[in-house]
């Protein structure tokens, strides 16, 4: 099994930046896709970004502002968030999957516990 632990969430002003980290541990050798989802109160959990080998896939709301990256040596995936908006406020969840399609479809094999990101105006 795989454990995912997010960190970096905090209160930040609109227009500011924040970098989230997620460290994976356990049987990580089979994890090829890592990503981020978020969930605001009263809303469904939504896809934010994903990365397989390189580059990244993004939700329209994140494209151009967020950047996903990974450091395989550290078993860590990052989400660099710039130009933050109040609507970015949510609990951000790290996710991992063997198959990219399962993660993109909202059904990753593993979830982190989440980290709170709050953006004030």
C-alpha cells in the first residue's frame, strides 16, 4: 500500500503564491501517476492537476497559474500555486494511481488526508 501526506497549506492573500508538497511512502514503485484534487465546502471534489513522467495535466481553473512537478528521488509531488484567488480556497488532496486514467477519472488508488488552503481577499 501507499501512504500520502500533504503539507504546505495555509492562509494566503489573493494574488499570492503557495507551494504544496505530498510525500509518498510504502509501495511506491507501482505508482506512475500523481496528482492533486481539491474540495471546497458544499462542493464536489474536483481535479486540479496530474503528472505521470513529465509535464502535467491541469483543470482549466488551474491552467496558467498552477504547476505540478515531482521529485522521484524524494517520492514527492508538488503543486506550485501562483496568482491565487479566493475561489481556490479548499482542502487540497494528494492522489496517486497506477493508471493515469483512473486518477483523471476521479478514482485514484490512494488519497492523502488533505491540507487546507485559504485565500483571502
